[in-house]
């Protein structure tokens, strides 16, 4: 059982035909979470956009550790961003943002 | 480290750019094995698209989706193609086909299309299921009626969990926008009621075991009825 204060960081890759903004990413993920879990579930998840890199379409989200699976599921249900076809997938997940960055560097080597 | 597999990809076989893009994304998602749908008329020793996936470090298993309308059509298809493909899946559109497909041990995977509202994985069908039940992400999330589709997934997962039927999670992607990470598919299955371990196995060890088992079976000398090949030596003896 996850500690109620512990958090999880997810690296999410957005795949779209046109570039998208951080605001669109945030809205798309939160809408998907709300569609799946409702407003209460969304509030309990405590999801937050930490960073977004437009050139690569990668975003880092933080959420409550116990809700990481639900955030993954909500991300997998995304089919549109700003009315245009899109896909989102979690490529890496970690307990700290530092090890998430280390993981990315290892993967690129 | 866990090896992930996606046994249901159906990209157009002549579109190399689309396939290349899918292969790159799958490689980034650390998917080790994919099942590529190849129709019998295109089945040959070398397909350009297979080489594309292999060059990205992805193992490719050939898959056939049988879509029979009757019991006879299903049995004929199995007799003809079982020994030519690494994965045989049956799309259960008609109840009479579903009843036979779930029991026949030559069938690796069965899946129930979203639009067939009267033919679902439930009751006796679930109890007698020998094949793995497949959930396809792209079918689940495409088009209208997401709530209905998810409700149905929940019911089918419940039935599978009650009867200990094997579950497999795939994407049925034909382009990069339909691809999903295997781990995310496991998350969906878990959120909709499958135990966490079973959900992880549904995208890793179970699909990989299907491919391994069939590769041994397809290999040259065929054993007697009831004899199972455990492994082959280096020289194929």
C-alpha cells in the first residue's frame, strides 16, 4: 500500500501531427482523468503538470503514488488533443524526478 | 526487467513510412515482441515491413485473424492455417463460432468486437474458454460509446477473473496514433478489475508464451499426438 504522502512522477510522450502547447497537454490529461474518474477521483489523484518540452512532446506529471495506475489508464484513453487526433503514452515512471531524469539519460545512451 | 509484447498490430503492409514510425515508437516504449497481422495471400518468406520492425530490435510474430461466419468455416480455416502462423486469433462475431473457438486448442486468442452487443464473453463461454481473451485498445477507445465499451470491458474482465480465463491486452493499432504502451494497457485492465499481477502478465509473459509455444510447434519435425516439444538442440535435432 502506498504511503498517502508519497508521489509518483510519470514521463508522458504525446504523439500528435501538429505541435501542441503545455496548456493543451494539461487540459487534455485533466479532461481524460475527469471523464474516467469524475471530479472527486480527479481531486484525490492530485495530478499536476511539472514540465513540458514542446519539441519532443514529452511531459512530466506528478500524482499521488496510489493513483499512478489510474493516471496511466486515463492517459491511455486520450485520443484527441485540442480537437485533433493524438496519442499519449507513459514511457517512464519514477518515485523521484531525479531518477526519472537519470532514466531518460540512460535510455538515450 | 519485464519484456512486453503487443500481439495485435495491423498496419498497411505496403506503407513503409507508417510502419517505420510505428517501429520507432514501439522501440521507445520497450515493446520486445509484436504480432503482425498478415493475410494468407501476403504470407511469404520475406516481407519488407517485417524487416523494418526487426531492424528496430523488435521480434515479429506472424498473426492471422480468422473472421468466420460459421463453425465449418472456422474449422476449415484452422486446418489450413494453423501450421503456417505463429499466432491464430478468432474474431467472435457469431455465438456459434464463439462457442467452438473458445474450446478449440488450435485457437490462441479470441476477441469480441465492440459492435457485437449480443455476443459477449460471459457465462458458459467464459467457463469453457481455453484460448486467451484479448482486449484491443484501439477498438475500445475509438468511435462513440466509450462508456458502453468500458462497461463491457469491465463485465468481460469480471467473467474472466471468475473463471480464471487467460487475458491478453493488445492495441490493434494500424498507425502510430493508435499505439499505446503495453504497461498502460495493463493499467487499464487493472483499473477495470483485473488483479495487478494478472494485468502485467496479460501484456508480457502470456503473449510471449503463446509465441514461444507456437514457434516450437511450427518447427520442422512434428511430434506424435500428445507429445510436446520442450526445446530443440542448436543443430535442430
